[in-house]
C-alpha cells in the first residue's frame, strides 16, 4: 500500500514579451529537479518542474497539469498513477502571461520505488477552445530502500580437545545500504541454544563480522542454525533472510550464501 503523499506546490508566473524570448524556444518542457532519498520517509521527496510559453504573444491562456506515477520493485512492474491532493488538476496562467512555470514537490515517498511526473499542457484561444496540446514525461526519481539487511553468510565448526565441545564461527553480513546497530546473533546446535548469544554494536553497510561460539559438538545429522537479530532490534529491508541452517559443519559440510 502506498503511503499518503503530502504535497507542497508553488507556482511562479512570468510575463515575457515575445521579443525577449529566444529564437525557437520549446513551447513546453518538464523535468525532475531534485530527488532526495532518506531512511526517514518524511524526508523522501521529489521536485518536478514544467515550463510553457504562449503561442500567441500572450493572447492565449495556458494550462498545465501534473500527474504522478509510481513503479514498485520488480522486473515486470509498471508505472501506475498515484492519486493525491493537489495532483491531477489544471493550473492556469492569467491572461497576458507569456511564460508559465510551475514547480511541484511531492513528499513522504515510499521506498523502494520510482516516481515520475507526466505533465500535460494546453493552450486556449480567445474563443475558449483548446487549439494546441503537449505532454512530457520527466525522468524517474529512484527511491531505494536504505535500510540495513542482515544475513548469515557462513557457519563453520572445529573440534576442541574436549570431544563433547566444539567452536563455531558465524559470519554475519550487512547487505543493506546503511549501518545496523545493537543486534544479537544466536546459535543453536541440534535444537539446543548455545549461550550466551553474541552482540554486535555496529555493522556498517557492505561489511561483515565473524563471531565465535563455544557449544556442544554436533554430529552429521544435527542441524546448526544461526540467526541474526532474532529479537527484531533492527528495521531491515528484508526480514526473511536472517537465519541460516546447515548440516553439522564439523564433518565437512559448510554452507554459504
């Protein structure tokens, strides 16, 4: 579900005589001015702008309309229209205006997603009829999911002098786009938790850390399970890949992702 979008829009009308315009300016254009990504949804926004010029030396009326489209992640996802207050309505210049410029800011964007604006333009003659139209599509504002993503990358095991005890090395990776802070990593052997759990104070994006546990020696039929952030202390981009289960690694069966 798309979160409610908060809109802040402002218009700037400029009156330009025909001679002041360049030789063959485009009659209309639209663009993405700024795309700001953030972990905080309230700080995610896009700014679109559009400009149109009079086609009859200010003797026509000019209208423009912004429509926002959103594309969810996925190889087959399409851009779909987003309904929000302030969008999809015609914005009109006063009579005699030679150039109409409007900026539209859209805030509280969801992530991950991409946003673009389709801007429609129309020119209305003195008789009240539309005599010209145009439409432009802006570049997309990409809003990545900046949250961390914790995964167990590898579990290995080795014997100790005590035949009933083994040491296990558990590698935790942060495959997300921001740091993860203050989370626990747990291990169980044959369904029995190894205590104590390990605490990671900070794991930056793209890095890994290896933690060592001492617990009962597993056999070839006993699963060894490691879990990162089982308590849900870290808000992640993917909460479904925090655990890894392998067969007893001491007998030569290692697993990695």
